[in-house]
C-alpha cells in the first residue's frame, strides 16, 4: 500500500502515471526451455472498475502445461515505473504463492538474466519495467494453474480525456489460441460521459445512464497481441471535443486525434427535423432477395422517420417513379401511401441512374407545401415552406447505368447541378456489377459516404444501420480551426454532420513550429479548439482548451499509425478516382513500407523477392499495382478495392490488418489473386514475411529481417555502413539499455537463427 499512497499524492499534484500494466506470463525455470511454446492460456478475464479516475483491476487467468512432463515455472508480472499494485494472489492447485516486487534496476537484471540463459529476447520489451516475481512452482502436464491478481492504478488524464490501458501483449507467448478472452471496463463519473473511444479494439459499449458506461472486449478462440486502450471524457457541453497529440520528434510535425461527440443527455431532446429521400433500384437484376430486402429497408426508414421530418421515395429501373414531386411531411397518411407504392414495385427493366438522381434531387428543389390547419380543425390552404433542414439522399443500385445518360461525367454533372441544397448522398453498391468510380465520386462531391454490399450480404442490415446512425442530427456542416496552429492532412477532409449517439473521429497533422505561442513551465503550449456548425437551427461556435506537448507522449503513438492508415486510404482514393502520379505513388510506398499497411496494392512490399532498398524496382511494382487499382471499375476486384479503401478511410482503431497474429506473422487483407468466395467469407491472409512491432514494420529477406527504418540499406552493398552485433553479447545488452521501449520491442521480435537489420540512434546494426 505504500506505493499506492505515493501514487495518489502524485495525482493530486497533477502528475498522471502511464497505465502500462502488463498481464502476467509464466517462465520455465530450466534454462534450456524457452519462454514461449511450452504452455498456453486457457482463459483470461479482466474486470476494470473506474471510479473517480482510480481503476481497480482484477485479473483471472488459467495456464496449462502442454508438455508430457512436469515443468517448474515462475510467474512474472511486468510493472512499469510508478505503477501501484495493492495485492497479488497466485493460486496453484488451491495453494497460495507469494510474489516479490522488484524495482526497475533489479528487474532489468532479472530480465537480462533470463534472456541470456534462454537465448531468447522475448522479455526485452520490458527492460526498464519493474517486476512482480513469484517463487517457482510445479506445473503438471494437463493440470491447469489458476492465477488471480488485483491492483489499483491512477488513470492518466490528458486534455480532459481519461485513459484506461490494459496490455494483453504477453498473451503472444501462449502456444495456442485462448478459449475465452474478456476485458470489461466499468466507468462511473461525476459528470456526463460524452465520449468513449478505443484505438485498439472494437468494444461493445453499453450506456447504463449518462454517467455510467460499461465497455467490453470479448473474443473466443483468439490470441490477442495488442494492448487495450480506452479513452473517456466527461463534459457538461451539448457537444464535447477531445483532442490528443503525439509528436515523435521535436523538430518534426506532430499528429493529432480529435473526437467530437454529442452529450448523451441530448437523446431526450427534441430531434432536429431532417429531409430524407430514398432512391432505389428495382431493375431486373434486383429480383429475389435483393429487392425484398431493399423494400424492407425502405419500409424501416419510413416507419422510423421523426414527426417533424420530410421525405420522398424514388424507385427506378429503365424508368423512374417518384412518390411525390416534392418533399412531404412524415405524417401517417403520407407514409401509408408511400408504403402502398412500395408494395407494388417489382424487379424489371434496366438501370436509369441519371434520371433517378435527377428526380430525387429535383424533389428538393421543388417548393415544399403543407396544409395549414384552420382553428376549426379542417384543412386550410397550402403554404410554401423553405428548405432549411439537413438533407440526406440514400441511393441504392446493383448495376451499371444502362438506360438514358450512361456517361459517368454527365451523371456527376447532373447530380452537382441539381444538388443546390447541399444534400449528403449516401450510396450503396449492391453486388459486383456496379460502377465503383461513379458511386465513389458521388459521395466525394456530395459530402456523403459510400458502402458496398457483398452478393450474399443482407442489404437491409446495412441500409437500416446507416439510417439509425443518421436518424437524429445534432449539429451540421461542422468545421474546425485551432488559432495559432497550422493543421493539415486531416481525415476526413470534411467533417460533415454529427448525429445523436455518434462520434466523429478525426486524424491529422500539425506544424511543429509552435514557437509563436507561449510555452508553459510543464512544456505545453495551450490554445483553443474551435468547432463551428449549425446547432438548433442557428450557427454555433464551441470552444475547448487544447494543449500541444513538445515532448513525445508515451502511449499515444497509435495516433501516428491511425493517421497513416487514413492517409493511405485517401491517396488510394485519388488513384482510383483521378489516376496515379509519381508523387502519390512514392508516398503510398513510403507510408505502407514504414507502417506495414498491407493491401492488395501494397502486398509486393511483403514479397521476399522485392528489394526494399532498390527504389526503381519498388516504384515499378507500385506503378503496376496501382495501375490495377485505377483500372478496376467494376466486378469483384473493384468491389474488394472499394471496401478496402473505405476501411482505411474510416479507420477508428488499429484493425487486424495491422496486428501481429503470432511471432513472424501478420494478418492482412487478402492479397494476390483472391477469389470472390474467400472475400465474401471475410477471410484474412497470413503474411509470413511481415511483422508489426509498434509503429514499425519489419520485413523478411531470406534469414535477415529488415526494420522499416533500415529499409533503404542493402546488407551487401552497404556493408561498410552496418555494425555487426552478436546477440546476447555485452554490446547487445548495452544497446538494450540505451534503447527506447519501442526499439526493444523490435529486438524482442527476433527469433532463433534470424538476423535483424535495424537503425538505432542514427547507426545501422545487423544483429545476429
């Protein structure tokens, strides 16, 4: 408890610790038995209860010996500096074992000793951490050992955002997948919890009330290798903003992540009126389940319009049938009549996309009319109403334009001319026979989003999910600025609208030159984040204090990688929509190589025959791959490419394409000649020549693994520039002591019989 009191005192002074607790692992005592491969985790359950910024953590794990004989093991629990553990209980076959807390210097000696004895660098990433170490105990074959750990920690708070961090990365030492993994974060606060966000995992977030949230990560038969990070922010504002920064180098541009969220209490407020026009395809190719599900989706939208909304429905094949020439109020009579029209629709004819868009958008241009109700209750004369509501077009098609105007440029020009009300166009391409560039350009020039539905994927589920998301607009036409700070390369480029229950996630870069702003004693520069938009029918400005640190913030490096994913998605959009240029090609190569972003168009980087140091060869292969992207206009390849680009553009957490699945492997989107069936089954491909280690990719070239920061070096041609270091030598451990945690993570990934080429502090090393 002594350490815990010290930590509380630090928090009162405003010093927030990094919550880098690691879950435990077992290490065989015999020096000839490696850290990994002999044992497995059967289950791993974690309950984190956060109250007043203090997290009470309870861990329950079960280990099993996979060998045929008994092994003696000890339980290690890496503890970063300033962490506080109030208790630890280790139970094996009903017997309790004690553990000793070692400070960082003594812990480093233990880590290095284990690494030397076992000739295995697996524990190097914890160099500099403290350590809880149990005394040795026997682990009988097939007989589980249950471990229970509890501790408390102060959660770090930055710019109003509280961070809960629980690493699962030691689970990578398990010899097989874990039957059941669950981490539950139960948060109560003394103010409304406006934002909950995880950059690492997709969480099930359940709001018990505005001040109580339960977020859960749960997987079965999985091998989690990424630390869990959960951020939450409390706010009394109607619209809250969270702003986090990461600047890897003081002289280079930094990265920021911004979350804009509505206050959860707004769900009880009167919803903002909106206009919705559904334009859907009922050509012959829509026959069967596609049309049935589409009609169910349209019916769902009509039945879930808000009382003050206005709507229209446009059905098209080779002709166009519009329910109304203008928007109509969402009254029961109008909805019933629209449903009657919907019921009569059959699948026949061709696909007249141009006239369908013209008709749907044209209904926005027409004057809105509504009966005035007289005091007697009888309907009076019509009155004209202005078009001031946020407006959304939901457009569905399953084919190429075959009737009327079929030229892509002409269709886009028509849509632009008729969209005078700044309607957001949301497109759904159903199946493979769609014009991907046309749909992508429609969303790009009209501020919407595009999605694609696989042939066997339910249309209704995707359309209704979108409508539920946009059902209640809170603030529209958002824009941001930060006085005194130049921001650039921000994604999404346009923020669009904010909806109830939604959260806008923005990643971008900022200029490192902040010298003209005053620097505080704590090394931070403070200014304001300004969010503008239309709120409650009026232009509104929200201001939030934000801070930029001139020092690297440990644990926020995910911002850089998330930005890189979105940047690559944006650049690939430009290739698909407008063609490739040398500048775009070079940047896609650079970002993909550095962060290991594997797509069907960058997979050549993981090809062992690609010489990463030969720029002309790499550029030639990139030109060929990106050429395929540009020419993929329709069919399964174009569909897969569109979904891949959408995933990068809208990335909110570091998905499976960036996670290490096991030592020596990464999981990526299917590369090469992927079949449509594999794509529809959402299969991932093991990329054995690529490892993801923190923010850096490492590539295999024969027995040499090349870190991205040394990719321009050729081990043969640049031999004189490279210092050879023997693993587990005195020089090797001197490097470890000088390295950052991120650098030691790369060294820890090296396997027996492998060599590693890496640059450390400006010098190149070949570790063998």
